C-alpha cells in the first residue's frame, strides 16, 4: 500500500493513465536532485512552482494581440495561458495522458514573452546578438531567473514541453523525423496553443471591430463551424479522434481540419496581426523597447544605478539588459520610458 499521498497519486497514475502517458514516478528528473514531496508528485510540484512565480503573475500585464485595449474582456498573456490549459487538459484527459504534466507545461510556456507581444519580440530579436526568441527566454526564466536567481529546477519533461510549444508560421504537428519531444503531452501543448489563440484572437478582433464573424472565409467555416464554441468542439474532437496513441503514433489532426486551422491562422495574420491599424500602435511600442535598450547599452552602469539590475556572474552586461526588458509588463515599460525620456515640468516647492 502507498505510504504517502504522493505515492497514492503516483499509483493512481499507474492504474489509470495510458501506457504511453508520462508518469511522475518515472520522470527523467531535475538538474539538481531534490527529495520527493510527501503530498505532490513531481509534475504537480512543477505546476505549483510556475503558478507562484513572479514571471507568471506578470503575464497579466503583457499584451496578447491588442496593446492596452480599452475594455475589460480582451485577452492578455495570462488569460491566453489559462485558455491553452483548458484545451490541453481536455485533450489529455480524453486520451488518458497526464493532465498535470500538460498543465505544468502550459503554465510555463510563455513566461519569456516580451511586453507588447510579438512586436516586442521582433525588436529584441533585432538588437540581441544571435537573436531573441521567447521560447528560449522562457526556459531561461525557469532555469535561471526565477526564485531570486536560483531557478525553479523543473523536471526535464516540463522544460521540454516549454521548449517545444512554439511554431510561429511553421509546422503545427510534431511528427516524422523532426519530432524530438520527450512526451506526447508536449505535442498536446504545442497543438493546444494554436487552437486557443486562433479562437480567442478571432474573438478579440471581432470585439475590436476589425471584422465580423461572417467575414471568416466560407471554406474555413464549412470545416470548423461558425462561432468559437463550434470551432473549439471541432478542433478538440478531431485531435482526440485522430491521434493514434494506441498504435504508437503522434498527436494528430485529420487533413481537412488541419488545413482549415492553418487557413484560419493565415487569415488572422492578414486581418489582425499584420493589420495596419494594429501594427501602427506596435511601431510606437517597439520604439519604447529600442530606446530603453540603447539607453542601457550606452552606459551599462545606468541599469544598476537607476534600477538595481546587475548582470549575473559570467553573463555579459547586455544579458542583464535583455532579461530586464523581456520581463517587463507593458505598463512598466511605458512608465520607465516616460521617466527617462519625457521631460517633467519644472516646479518650485
């Protein structure tokens, strides 16, 4: 009989999960070995560490698509993360894969995102030697920056899921010779990310008046359905039905649904992400990050003197600048920029 709550939960995983599911008791472990917790299996500990991290809380102040929208119902990086988690857990539960593992992966997948969404990421990619990608920064956040510079010491499986989630305009499905994910759960998170964002970004765009639901091309609506509920149901059910977990395959989609999903992503790039009305505001936001970057690089001592930010031992000074800038919320970035570059009226006390 299990002696602790953790052992009871691990035994439950062993009895109920699919043979190909990742199991906490069989984790590849952490970079720094730790004693096991009496109550929580390892993936649950990772989820808890991520939810309690400062980087996770800052997601509430980071742009998803619309910069500082005047409305309470637009998504942020935090609500995006929660919606990805809902999709991922629905799929994992139906396939008898590890729900706690996918949730931990999701909670950490966007921690390295810049302020101002992908516009901020493009600016840092321009100024950072060797480029910048939020996925790599997310891993740096959990490995190095969180917990007062000690990192969160996550399991190998959770780190891998964070690393594999991003696809940009590239392939959605992880399969074939290029598939390197450690777990099927990581494949679920990668697919759940796009399922969530095409749906909630479309909803936000309609709310913002960029187009109407009926403007989504008819072939897409014909496959996925009209309206968010119908699209979610179609996409999630298709993944569940087509994934050949029993046969040793990957997390899959049927060709017609996969094609419609990619077409919807292309539609959103054309009508939302690259829309001049949206883009013009992000050009201004990019200037904020570029100005702050140049201000820091011109005199490395400024960041230490004004904001107490010091480079980690062994890191070049610019690494501290990038960590600082990428960790900002939109509001904090704007406030710092104003404090440095906007003159204040003279007043006599």
